[in-house]
């Protein structure tokens, strides 16, 4: 999936409205290359429905009807002055309609984030110098291996773990971390000893699977099958 010329032009106009530059040393978002970064962020959204919805918005963004509904001006967004574009976007921010305010927050967040993230053609953005940011430090040569290894199975595989965590959000990451560090008590008739933490598998809705914990082996639950630890009864 990629942006059409019409969609890319609409996205550039939106980004340049939020980050127009100063006309001298600080470039606009499109000149810096932030439009491409924002396009990559949008297209890599794992929620396909949200991507299609945003692309439809870009297709209709420059139409007079869309601009009249969003900001009250029937003039295409690409033909408006910078001041008029800002008023159009601010009309979304101050709207009584929740969906319009949410749209403004989404556009502003993605556009400004892309603008500050983009290193530019030279590899060091002049925006970073203007705000006193020295740039990314890079990767340490002695950095440890990541504790979670992502795997995208291409065929049914067998799950070999103690706990399956569905989703890697804030709750899922916390649960996985605690489980992988918590001592595991293995009980036998004559053997009672503490083992290292649980072997965890974090399963994402887009098919990615990450394993962690001692001796964790890559695996993903077969389609239609999902194992969960049974809750303890008190």
C-alpha cells in the first residue's frame, strides 16, 4: 500500500501548515522530508481499517465540500494562504463535534512528531539545532540483546511456554515482565525447588509473536487455539 500523488500532496499541505519553517535556516516539513516519515507511520499502522479511513480523508481533503464541512471555507486547502489553513485546522480543534477535535489531535500529533523525528537529507536536522537537541546517540556497541525476540510464523507452530500474553500494550508488557522474573515453584513428590521465571509468549493480533524468559522457544498458538493459565481458585 502506498500514497497516490493526490494523497501525498494533501499530506504535504497538512504537514506544512503545522510546521511551515521560518523561510530561512529552518525548513518546512515537506522540504525536510517529514511528509515521507508521516506517510510511513500511517501506512505501518497495523489497523487496516484506520489506514483506509485516513487515505479516504486524504483523497477528499482538497475538495471544496470537505473544506466547507471542516472549516467553513469552500476554497480548496491547497489554494488557501498559510493563515487561512491555520484557521481551518484551528476550527477543528475548537469544534463542538468530538470527531473533529479528535481529527485535529491526530493530525497535529503525527505531523509534529514526524517533523521532529526527521533527520533531513544531511542526516542532522536544523530543527534539532534550533531546539538544542544534539541528535540521537545511536546504538551502544555493548548493548545487551533485547529480552523479547519477535517472530512472525509462516506455518502452524507449537507453543512451548508457561504463560501466553495476548497484546503488548502497557498491561501486557507489565504482566510479561513480572511473569518472566517471578520464581516458578515446581512440585514433585520428593522434589520441591524454585526454578527461574516463567517462559512467556506475547502474541500480537497482526501475527507477530515474541518470546521471553529462560529457555524460551519461539512459538505461536495455532489458529483457532489459544492456551491461557487457569486462574487459581481460593
